[in-house]
C-alpha cells in the first residue's frame, strides 16, 4: 500500500503554526497591539516592520479547502452576490465568515478569525483580493489599502519597479497611523533580511527534489510551505527551514525516496486541489510518479529580496513572480525548471475559479510542449470548489498520462 | 500460452467484455448496462461471456474503463486511453487519431506510427456531444433512439446546436421546434453537434478511427466526421467493444510475460 512518509520537522511546524494563530489572536484582543490582514504575496515585510501581527486570508481559504468545508460556505457568499465563478478562496472565506465559523476553532481553539485593524492587498496575483479585502473593510470599518500591480509582465523594468516603490511608500502614512508607530527603515531592513533568508532556505528545500529519487513531492511541499507563507520575516521561519533542509539532505544522502520506486517525475502547474491533496498524493504514489516541482510552491521564493535595498528589492521580488508574468516569461521559467528537475511530463490544473493560476487557456501548454518536447495533460478542477472537480475523470487522465510516459506501454502487437 | 484471455471495459453507461481464444481470435462478446455496482456488472459479464463460449477459465483478465478499479478478479488494469489505442492499432497499424464517443465522455487519442500514445484529450465535464447528450435530446424531441438516424438521413438543412451544455442545447431544441424546424433537420443537428463538440477539443489528423457506442448505434456520425474534417474515417468492427478488445490484447501480452 502506498504511504506518505512524514517529515520529523512537521511536529515543529504544527507548533509554529499554532503559535502563529494564537499570537495573531492575542494581538487582536489586545488594544495595544495591531493586526494587519495581508495577501499571500503582499508587502508582509513592511507590515512586520511596524510591529503588526500579520494574518493571511488566503491561508485561511486553503484551510477551508483542505478541511473540505468550503462547499458548505461557498453558497452563502454566492447568495450575497459573490459569483460561483470567482475565486473560491474568496467565496469560501466570506461564506465561513457569514456563518461565524472557522477551522481555527477546532485546530487552535480560537473563537473566530482575528479581527483586522487594517487590510493590505497587492493585486500582483489578481483583482479578487482587492474585492475580497474590501468586503472585510466594510464589515469591520477599517482601512483597506494596497498596491495595484501591473500583470502580464515580460521583463521587469525600471518603470515597473519605480511605480511599485512609489505605491509601497504611499502605504506608510496609513500604516503609521493605524500602528501608532513611525516607520523604522532599520527594522524594515532587518525583516527583509529574515524574509530573504526564509525564501533562500525554502528554495533550497524545494530544490532537493531535483535529486533522484526525490526526497519530497509537491504534495509534501504544499503542507511544508505554511511557515514560508505566514511566518516569513520571522526568525522562527528561518529556524524551521534550516531544520527541514537538514532532514531533506539526510533523505537525499540516504537515498530515501518520497515515492517508493520512483519511475517518472512530473511538474504540477497550477493550484493544488486542497480537498484532494492527500488523495492525489497517494494516487501518484501508486503510479510511482513523483511530482517534483510546481509553480505554486515556488511562488514563495523571492530571489530579489535584498535587505540593502528593501523597497526596491521588494518591488522587484513581487513583480518577478510567475503569476505576474507574461506567457513568454512563464514559458521560459517553466522550460528551465523542466530541465533542472528532469521532468518527464507536465500536469496542468485548470482551476475553474482561478484563471490567474490556470495557465492552460492561451495555448501555453501546447507551445511549451513544442519547445521542450515534454508531454502534458490538463486536468479540470478547482482549488476549493470540489463541485468543479470530477475525481474519476482527473484520475483517469493522470493514470493514462503515466501509461503514456512509459515507452512502449501501448505499443504494437498483442 | 494456451489460454483464453478476457478484456472488460466497465464504462459509465455500458460495460463490455471480449474473450479471445488462445490464438487471439474473438471467442465471445457481451454487453450490459453498468448499473450502480461495477463489481457485479464485471462478474456477470464474465460469467455470461464464458458460459456462452463454453470456456471455464481464463489465463488473464484486464479491466479498463471508469470501473477498472472495481474488478477484484482482474489481473491488471489499464486506462481506456491505452486500451482504445491498442485496439485501434490492431486493426489499423498506422499513425491515427482515435475518436471515442462514449456515454459520458469523448476522447481523442493520438497514436504514433509505432502504436504508442503520443497524447490524448478527454472532454471537460459536460456531457454535451456524448451519448448521454444524444439520448437526452432524442428524448426531448420525443423520437425513439432507433429512428433518429433514419430521420437524420433525410435532412434538408444543416443545423448544429451550439451550446456547450446539454441543458442549454435542450432549450435550443425547444426554440427550433417552436420556429417550426423539421424533425429530420433536428435529428441531423444532434449528430452535427456531437461531431462539432469533438472537433473543437483539439487538432485531428488525416486518418481517424472512430469507436464507442455512439458510432456503433449511429454510423452516420462517421460520415459527418469525414465531411467535417476532410479526413479518412474508419470504423473498426464492433466499435463499442474496442476498449474491451484492447484490454484483451493487453491481457494476451501480460500472459506472455508470465513465466
Ligand atoms: S490568485 Fe486565484 S486563488 Fe489566489 S486569491 Fe486570486 S483568484 Fe483567488
């Protein structure tokens, strides 16, 4: 029977995540401390520098997906006018809020989501986050601020960067007012240093999967990336990824495979199907196929971060992200990863409610196949809305794809 | 390898069995509604085909189709993609696109010159353009399934239902009826739509092999496909059994691999 090999570091991660949520919760209840809600690739470093506890609604959205409660909440948001066709993180998160429920209750004993003092978005990933945060801004009567990023960027240029730096700097007065603190450039640099370190370590962890057999899979990484998302800019995240990296290197040295008998290596492009993460992980195990690289987990690798020039490098890092880029840039990035990770095939997940993370709709898979010769398959599903996911069809597609990867599998004769 | 082999294709609507004798000739075939228990359907089909052929044991059983994981007595399983490719290649050993129109889904499988699968496409979740779609629209028109092909042959005008969605297509049909469209043209429209849905899935080459229950019941779709694409379109014998036949071919290979 296939099994998922757990990491020792997961124990520490659980404590860290619990500490994070309880910390934000405590801050929300303490009139002297402030909570900022931030988009997953928003200017978290800047917020930390003001002493905000930072909470990430997308992370909460993923929890709703992973606990398969999203389906219960999505219709509540739909009824309020938030369409079933838009981001299902948004609809499940708002729906859960309307129901007065959250998985944080069961997991960490919180009464509800921690109340924000300010909401800060970055539209580098999509417009949905701005609308999402605006809902809460109205509900809580707190400021909603953010930056409007260009998208479809081919090369990140000076004008792009300048425009973003100016917007980040324009956030400062509101952040000063809400936090009651003056902007402290030294502290900002310090936080950037910690975020840069977290990002470097996370990248090194992910890159261990370039070894054969791979010591970790995309599905492991979806779990292990928690601290890279919610704790970047803190020393705890740095310590955690040091520990994880050591464990991964141990696996590599010992030849410990995440997928026993690894035969094929594939790239996962697109969002995870949160409610089916474990199922799919086991399914790929059964097919002896390791998902060694993904766009999604790489989204929290920020190569540009540089404490010496925090505003500029932050602007650059949040613009260089895959999701912000044009298709030609995406193709270059993927082609490089396909080579580095020795990938046999690419699985694209077309997520019904997230066009921004679905790179299947403008002919990219076909062009990339032309360019690399590596075959692909598209599966149709969603990050959270399992009503859009036909498990049987997805699995048949994946299984047939793996059969196709095996040379001669369907060969002549018989 | 002096044994019979069995291929079972547990489809979403119909299940099919093909029994091959030790020389690889078809020794029996069976077909039945899948129903709600794949396991029972598989067992019943096996028993039926074996008893009809007077065979009491098989050397190897390979399961394919949606229910392929629910056949406890199968020795191996393969997806319907691999099995259709293998079955089609047996009859047409050349580069081709296999177009399978089933009860609930459509597939295009591009097979290389050496018989391996180069790539494949399956339709998205909607049933538009599948066998279920044909049934639903015929039902809407209140025309028995057996008659729609004959009616379609007498069409005087080409119409295509343009919706991606079976429910929307049904609404379109109602509108056309209201506008006084001839039943012949509507029936032809059903088949035109089936082919339109397939053609928009992905590129097709110049040699197409069609399989599945829809072409078995309504050979006219092969003609429409040829007209629409300009490709040479072939239909293997018993196209509804092609997946099961392919599975049986896999079973023969598996048996050969056995010590
Ligand atoms: S990128 Fe997609 S999943 Fe993320 S917030 Fe935007 S729409 Fe939702």
